[in-house]
């Protein structure tokens, strides 16, 4: 029967009366990742897109920051937001900043939303064997001026939302049923059934009939209900509205507990 021992100035000494028989070897675990929360919601319309992300940075039951920025500008008409491990998200954004800047210099124009969506996919897939722990949404205006939003998993699989709304991150499973009920036309028995509009974007079937201001209010309501049900979401939410006239930014306060 083995005896545990301690190191001292006099050498190794066993601990009398203490037995470790029946116990296996002690395994020390390490993970390079941490889950820091982050809930992302995007809703597109015929001539706008709204992207929102909460500002709480948490680890387990500990709040590390109440005022972080999860939104990142890729171009004048395209933004990205991501939840997950904040260190990985930051490294991911830095990579995108370098790539999008080189694209602008090489092509004498800024990256469009479709190109940015593919860049994000390629960047995540390239790191698939040691992935960025980031769950992003790309939102912007496509080449026709129509709202564009696409959600991703951690290794780059993505699709442009057919109903032009999506959610990702910590409380996506709470936010999506609310969005389905308000905007959904595919695979839901309730939701919006808007008339088709003249503008049609590739891969998008229909567009919501809500105005930009109504959509922003919906986003506020979604985050209000999410923050009551997910401890990783709270404090405040960054909301940006992208139109052909520019970008409007607003910070909406949430509960602090």
C-alpha cells in the first residue's frame, strides 16, 4: 500500500496514517478555452439590417466586465459580432482586420457582405483542428442594398438566413423561438407571412414587414426577456442599424444582476 509523502528540508517524508489506496492517479486538467457568454441577434429587412450584442463578460457565476464591445466593423456596410471565448474572439477579430485591410488595398474597394461572410468561413475553417472558440454572425447590406445576415458554428459552416434573422451565442436557444414567432415563415406554424417585395436577395425567400424602428424595438424586447433567463447575458446591449445612409449605434441598458 503506497503512502503519500511531502517534500521538506530534510527530504521526502511519508504522511503516517494517510492512505491513498483505492484512489486512482490524480489527473490535472487544462483547457485553453473559457466560455465568456455573449448573445448575438441579427434581423435584416428590405433595405436595412440590425445587429445587436450584449456587453457582459462573464466566467461561470463571475462577471468580469459589464462594458465590453462585441461588435467589429469589417467595412462601412458589414459588421460582425461573436460570443464565446473572449480571447479567441479578439484574436479572430484581429485576423479579420488584417485580411479585410489587405483586401481593400489589393482591390481598391471595401469588402462586401458576401465576401466578408466567405472570409469569416474560411478563417474559422482554417483553424478547425484548434478552432477559435467564437460563434459569430455577419450582418450587412448585400450588393442590392438588401439586409444580409449569416450565422456560423465554430468551424466555419454558415448559411444566409432564408427568413433574414438569426441568433448565436449564449442565449441563442432562448432568442430564436421569439424571433421565429415574430418573423418566421419557414418551418413554423406562427410568425410573419409578409407579402414579397420587389427586391430579392440570393438565398432569401421573404422579408419582414417591420420598419427599422419596429425591428430595433423587437431587438430590445428580445434582449430584455433573454437577460431574465440567461445569467451570461445582461448589463447592456449594443445595437447597430445599417442602412444605405450609414450606421446608427445605440446602447440599450439591461438588468445588472
